C-alpha cells in the first residue's frame, strides 16, 4: 500500500507508478484505481480509458479537461497481449 495526502496526489502517484511499470504485463493500466484509506469501497479511476474509434482507448488521466487521446496501435497490441 502506498499513501498520499489527497485524491489528486494519489492519482498522480498512481499514474507515475503505472507508467514506470508498463513493462510488466501483469499490470493493467485500465484497472488502476485509488481510494481513501478510510473508505476503500469507493474506488477512483486513475485513467480515462474511454473507448474511442476502432476499439482504441484514451491514454489520459481520469477527468482530463481536453479531448481524449487515443492509444497507438502498438500500445493497443501490447495491452491486449496481457
Ligand atoms: Zn479521455
């Protein structure tokens, strides 16, 4: 377990950890969530992961203000090989 000061800090830490561990096929970026230690039943998504055209997923953080950014075909192949 890793702790952070607030939800925004927890999400940012989770993003950095997920990206640094992207070589590990056991790690699913799309399922990354964070929660308050005292309320672990409420999970907060870390990545947007919205389904876009041609089955691609958004790579950006959850609740991002800009338009979604699709993963490249190479990233998609890698993710589905998990
Ligand atoms: Zn998005």
